[in-house]
C-alpha cells in the first residue's frame, strides 16, 4: 500500500519554462512534506519542505504547494535549468508531540528532464 | 557547516557475514535516521535514533540493528547478510528548525554489495 504516490515516472520540460512535479498521499497523519533531488549513486539532496500549517512555501526558484483537502502537493521550479535534470522524490512524515518526526515515507520518484 | 558523512562509501561482503556502517550527522542535529534504497523497493525507512534511543523503526527484520552514541554519531549493523541486502544505505540527520519547519539531510550513502 503506497502512502505517497508520484504518478508521473518522468517529465520533460523545456529550459526556461516551469516544471511542475506532483505528489499525492493517503495518510492523513502526515504533516511534514519534503522534496528531494537525487542523482544516481548519491544521497538525496534536500530542496524544500512544508508543514501542514501552511499551504505554500518558497525558496528561490522552488515553491511547494500543499492542498490538504485533496491530499496533494506539488513542486514548482521556475525557471527550469539544465542542472535541474534529476530524479525528484516527494517524502512525508508524521510529527511527534515532542517535536521530532517519524521516518520519511518516500514516493517512487519522477525523472525530470530539462531540454535545451 | 559540514554535511552528513558516511563511511565506508563502498563495501563488498559475502553472504552470511555481518557489516557495520557509520554515520556522522550535521553538527547540532540529534536525530539520525537510516534508509535502504534498492531499485525495486525505492527508499525505505529502517530506523531512527534520538539521544541514543531508537525512537522509530521501519518494517525490516531483526538482522538490521543500530545504535547512537552520545556525540550523535550512529552505526548500523546487518548480521547474516543475504544477497537481497545489496543496496545503497543512506543516513540522514534532521532537526525541527522552527514552528512548522522540519528538514532532513542525507549523507552520500554506503553502497553495500553482497556476493
């Protein structure tokens, strides 16, 4: 039972345009959501996170939107650059009352290809 | 600030042996988590340690164990290795940055090959 789903295995976007990566989740206990970029044989690189108390978070070219009622989040990259070509993972976690968070549950990833 | 470091980066072991992997978190981070990445299963959570205590555990057999030291460094041990344990093992350290902000950073991973 996949609790975090990234339904698009791959996405091709032209350089300079907006890349939109989507993620759906089923567990209503999740309240932290994170996006990672990953190259083969390397650890994931943290990009941006959002908690369930917000519906939008921005950091430079990256914006994450959260729609709690739809259990859906998306990562927008504007403008897309060739170096953005990688596999992007969505991850979710439930928080502790003590301030920590549960282990991350990852989606299967979306391979983003930026075309010149 | 230095990132998460893992040693060794590559390891080849024989079926039935045991292995110990090491992780040093980002300075100031007290939570360390371990993940296994395989082509078939993707990234899966193994366990998490906080202040030397295992706080959370994923769905892996008891052959997978870990510990955390007082300086927050962590080790992961796999006993009686099986061929299916071949994977990239990732360590991550995390912190609650502020109200509503949680970040988790990964190390480069240890590539374990079991023959």
